[in-house]
């Protein structure tokens, strides 16, 4: 599902990250929403002025329960994939 772009002005060393969407089915098995875990890989969508190690568009690895979840129903965001976090909460950059 595609979400509208948010215009956020982040302060300090904050990053806006959208986590990857996990599949509903793995092979022949269906994964129930209650049984699935949040993705730990996401894309940086916006950064604050004091962020030095990451850029917009970087793919990053985060801890499962770090950051602040955004629930913005008027933007159509109703899941836990959108997070704001500090730069030091990011574990690393994903290089493919």
C-alpha cells in the first residue's frame, strides 16, 4: 500500500524511517498478522539537521522495538511501519 509523503521537519538527530512490508505468505504457509514480527529493515525517508551518518534513501537495520511508532490516521497510516528514532538507535546500514 502506498502512503502519501509526509512533510516532517525533524529536530536534532532524529530520522523518519519506514520499515519494509513483510509478506503475508511464505511458501504455502500463510502468516497471521498476530504471529508476524515487525520488519527490522527500513528506508530513511527524512533526517534532522544534526544527522551525520545517514542520508535520505539509506536502507538501515534497527532493533525490533526501537523508536516511536507513528499513527496518523488522517494520512492513512494505521500500522507500525512508520517510526521516528534517534540516529544512535540505528544498528547499521544494509548494503546489497
